[in-house]
């Protein structure tokens, strides 16, 4: 399983931005092949986005979808600071474990 993690600076209300994402982008991600989970975290002056995907390819495709949606809908309110895609090694929420072959 793979994840896309992104850090954004933002202006305005993190809660309002999250509502916009939940209503607009989340349904698009949920309909995408390989989607597993999506989380948004407010951490001080940043918003952190974490999405889980079945494969690296699905995470890469989602990365392009997210970038496009954010540019079209939130470009005045958020600025991407950093993003990465990587393999999830442990996740209790997604059932990923380092124990031999265990993925639930």
C-alpha cells in the first residue's frame, strides 16, 4: 500500500478549507481506482494531507488529480510546500503490518 503526503501553507480557516475539500475533492478521490483513505490535519500554520492507495501507480495518478483540483479550487488559499509518495510500512487504520505477508 502507498501514501501521498503533502504539506500546505494556508490562509483563512483550515476548517472551511477542509469542508471545501470534503465536498469537492473527496468524492473524486473516493471514486478513483485504488483509493483506501484520506486524512486532513491542521498543524499550526500548515495543513497536512494524507491519502492511502493500493499501489504506487494509483498514488501517482491521485497526485496529479489532487494538484489539478487544488489549482482550480484553492489556489488563492493554499500553497504546496512539500509532497511525497511512499510505501506504507505500518498502519493500524489501513491494516498494514511489517509482519510477513500481513495486510488486512
